[in-house]
C-alpha cells in the first residue's frame, strides 16, 4: 500500500501528543496532562510540525492558537485516538466481570431518562468495572452518524432519521400533549392551532414525528420557544397557555418536575419506534454484542404502549 512507508515512520505516541496539544493549546498544560516533561512534549511538537509542515500552535500575544490545519485535525485526531484504543484494548476472550471498557452512547435526554438508566443499573450489576458514557446528540451528530459511530458505540434514536446502518428495535412509545396544570377539558384541533407552542426540536433535520404530523394535517402551530430537551419542556409550559408534545413514558417525570399535566392529542399520532443504531465495524465485536443484548433486555422492561 502506498501509505505503508509513511505510517511505518510514525510513532503512535505522536497521536497522543497531538490530541493533548490540540485540546490544551499549550505545551505546558499538555505535558502536565500526559505526565511528561515539557522538553519531551516540545520534541514531539517539533516532529509533528515537521510531519505536517505546519506550526500546529501559533503564538498570539501571550497565548497560543490553533492554526487552520490544526483546527481541522481536532475532530479527526480524537476519532483516530478512540479507534486506536479500541484496537489495542480488544481481547481474545472477554469477561464482563473483569472488563474496564467504556462504552459511549449518543441519544436524547428522553432516551437516557427512560432506557439509559435501566441499562446503567444492569451493567453495574453484571460488569462493575464497565463504564457507560451517555452523550447528548444534536442534528450535526445525527446527520454524520455513519462517521460518528465509528468511534462511538451506539446512537439511540427512533426510526425516521437514519438508514443503511445496523440497528435493533427497542420499544414503542406514544405521544401525549402537555399543558399547564390548571388547564382542563378536552383539546380539539382548533385548540392546537390557537395556542402557542414549545417544541423540543424544530428544524428540517431535527423534529418529532408528532409535530411533523401536525404540519401534514394542515395545522400551522405558533412556536414561542424551542428547547432541545424533553425533560426541560415542562418548565417552559407551566403558568403559560403553551402546549407541548412529549413521550408518554416521560410524562409522569415531567409532571412531577413542573406544574403541568398531560392531555390526549385530538389526532392519531404515529407512535415512535425507538431503536439502537451502530456502525458495521462493531458487528462482530463480542463486547458490543453484550452491550446490544443489555439494551434489548432493558427495553423489554419498558411499559408497552
């Protein structure tokens, strides 16, 4: 391969040094982070500058800034470092009881507050040394899921956003409306159009299926706020005439945290089917298969809607 001679001359430790330098933007702080002497890290920086033919760190007054090339390298470096860790942490046989692996999962606060907490409890019982890192997704991560999932283990998101990636279905939920606690009575389609709204997501690539369905039914709602959190939506609705839409499995938690109450939607909202998605490179990984099984088992405990 044409890249082999170039790669054979590189030291994997340079990748670790580069990641620390890009994160800390300081030779001194990067050296402290890696428990190295400053001259040793300065030597690594010199080798990196020679390799890339770029300063990497450029002085601006009393501080250093990343060069344009270094800024582009930031995300690639962390991804490459995560991939390298996975390679060298792999084992011929894997025992959950003895493992210290960290699994990283993208998702919304809804997914973490419902299924994630159950998975975390199961993992602590069966693999006490394993750590789960739950990371909030955003539209950029979802759009770039095929690439992001090379270094992360999973993305929890309903069907309708991803394609051409392996997945397993977890559980189906239902949509309910949310309004102030002292607002009573049935809600009509005319009420949905008349009231102001708080939405959790509102963009071409980020939305809830129920809010999109409202548009398809010809209801152009008046949006007063967009908050990218299902758990926080109640605080934006209490003591206001606003409406919102949330998953039924989260409604009780929201009602306890804020002075709001759920109501039945006056249309047949398509229920969201939650799924776990991953990159094909994880398909034969026995550790990842264990994680997938844990999510499927946890999903079986969720209330059936």
